[in-house]
C-alpha cells in the first residue's frame, strides 16, 4: 500500500482498487472502489485493544481537508482513551431510539400490532394526512396548544374535526400503553361542540312507497331487456331480477349497516325462529372473507315478515352455501352497490338519501313507536346509548299537534 500525503489531486487520479495511506496522520487512508472513494481512519482501540477501521466519509461528500481534520479528531479521541467507532455506534443507537419515539415510526410498528387491520388502515390514512406536521418529531413534543389552534382554525364540520382528533387520540393512547410516551397531550384537546340534535334523514312511509315503486319499475325495465344500471346479467325469470330489492327490504326492516348487509350469510338466517344473527367478528369460509361489525359484537334481530318472505323467495331462486348476497361478478363479498343504488335514487328524485338512510329509517320508526332506547340500541348494535338518542327527535306531525294545543 503506497504512503503519500493525501491531496485532492492525488485522490482524483486514483484508479479503481487503489489504496493510499497518509504520511502525516498515522492511520488515515483512502480507498477507491468502483462505486465510490472512501476515507478511513485505522487505530488501536483504547477500549478493546483491537485494531479497528472507521469510515471518515466518502469523497465528494467530504473534501480531503475536511476528511483530514476529522481523522485528526479521531486520533485525539484515541489519545484520550475514547473509541471513535463506539461513539458512532452510540450516536446511531441514539438516533434509532429517537426515531422510535416518532409518530411515524409508531404508526408503522407498535400501532400496527395493536390495531385491527381495517381500523388500522383507516386510522393511519387520516393521521398521516391531517397531522403530517407531527409525524417526524418525538411524540412527547406534540403540543396540545398547537392542536387546539388547528382544531379552532379548521373550517370543516365539528363532527369531522372531532373524528380526526379521535384517531390521533387513539394512536397516542396506545403509545402511552407501549411505554413510548409518558403522557398523551389529548386530554388537553377537548372535542368541538357538535349539533347533537341534527336532523336524521329517514324515509317516511310515503317515501318508502315511492322507493318500492321505483324498484318495481326498475325490475319491469330489466325484464324487458333493459340493463343500463349494471354490467352483469339480470335474471328475467326469478321473482327478483337482482339483489337490490331484497337488500333494501332487509336494510329497512332490520336496520343493518351496509357492511353487515354484504356480510350476511345463509347460516345467519333462522327462518324457524324468525331471527337474523349479525356476526361480530370477521370470518373466512371457502376462501370468502366477510368483515365483522363496526363494534365487533354479535347481535340478534327478530326477522320481520317482509324480510322472511323476501329472503325465502330470493334464496329459492338464488341458492347459496355462504353469502346471502354474493357479487354476481366475483361470487365474493360486495364492496359496494353504488351503481345500482344511485340509479335507483335518481329515479325517485330523493335528495340526501344513502344506504345508511335505510338504517336510520329503522331506528327512527322504532323511536316513533315508543320502543325503549335500550332495545333500539341493542337492535342497532350501538356501543353507546348517546348514539341511539339521535332517533328520539319527535317528528313534524307530533310537533304540529303540540303547537296546536296552545
């Protein structure tokens, strides 16, 4: 190995495979490989008494003068009994430990192992989008004052802002439980006040009649060869041309969430006892996965006569060993039925009506019939009674009668 004073011009002239030791600083050398040219410092460790080489840096990132000065600093450390490589390793470990305390790292690791898959993917999407300023700092440095300023400045609906804050709240609570955060800042970030009595959109009896008439018109249209609403074959012989009408009947008279409707399995139907079982946990049967309920709790809903008649007829024409409403395209679970639903709603002329409106119709009608809150909560699968209370609003007719008493 040649020994010369390492200079800029000498380094530029090096060929691949060359290695030069410096004549002024013992242990300082440079090596050129095909990929890069790197400066090193070789020394006898004062800690382990073993020969060690530590990279000073690569040429281009460092000038020769700066590499030389760094090597001198390493030599001074060795003289003081300090191992430069141990310091570098400690710095790397400290850097890794600091990284582990960031929200970004926690979302990819600890939070992922503590959170159900579907909830996890939803949460990190929101947190990374809404709180990106906090991703790469120590979670202990997330400031409640800054969050409160963000909360008050946001122009979206309070319910939306609160939902986003709750996702961050849940993640930081889990970070505390993992010992990565001493205390969450979220108790000092109270939710915005929401309209707890905002109008719940539901179908009146007249609107339900209009919806059912539109469904009948749609089926008549399909039986005469019309197929503008879906991309798959329509059954022109069965009692129902496709899944949409029986699905809607079940949604109105059982109050199922859309996902629960898509999850519904034949074995969940007990026609003898007229009961529907809504299974809480996700299941995989015959390679077909169904997701669990929002609350992960199983519940039983008595089967309304209209549901019984519709499902018996549907399953007679569309026998299945698993899903009640499998996708006619894939045979697996539906992701959504937006195309058929939107076309149907367009025919009715309704506004602000979604599949969830059918669930709200179920809850509202129970409340209007003076069914007690605990029973409604149980039938709808709510975790809190506060959620159920939204259906207690008296209807316009009742209010009108009250005013006329004056």
